[in-house]
C-alpha cells in the first residue's frame, strides 16, 4: 500500500527533531545569563557555542575557547567554574580536569551564536 506523501514528510521531520536539544527553560538561569552576556559581545570567530555534558556524574556546561591563549570554561549547574579544560598559553587548560575530553558523555549543543 502506498503511503501518503505527508506521512513521509512527517517521518523525516520527526527524525530530524530527534537530535538532542535542550529547551531554554531547562537551561539553568545562570547559564542563560552567560549566553546573554556573550550575545552582547562582538561576534567571535569561531562562533561561540555552549555544550551540555554529563561529567563525573553531574550535568556540566562547556564554553569552548574562542581565540588563541583563551581558556575554555567548564561550569556546573550553579555556574560555579569547575576548571578550564583547554586553552591558555599551553593549550592544555589549567590541569584541574584533564580527563574531561575523554570522560564526558551525552553531548548536547545548548546554543550556538548564529550572528555573522
């Protein structure tokens, strides 16, 4: 039996929306405030992004480095800075969470700056 065309379209849209996205009301307020602050800055190159991961049994938020010698930031759900996983002069971060890139799980892109 032939399926109606809208059925196929529905399945495609359903599959496209199965990527892991977090709605803005599940992002901690302090993380949303940090994103709003970035939006008021000049556009970064590469564009600013924020990721959510599970790390050491906790939900954490990763702000990748955006320029030479700038530290990345890893925050908990209360915006407490846990560490700088990479960046800085050596590119190796501050050494306080050297296992972050190997131990992190369940990546979710929370936000990406789409300004140009």
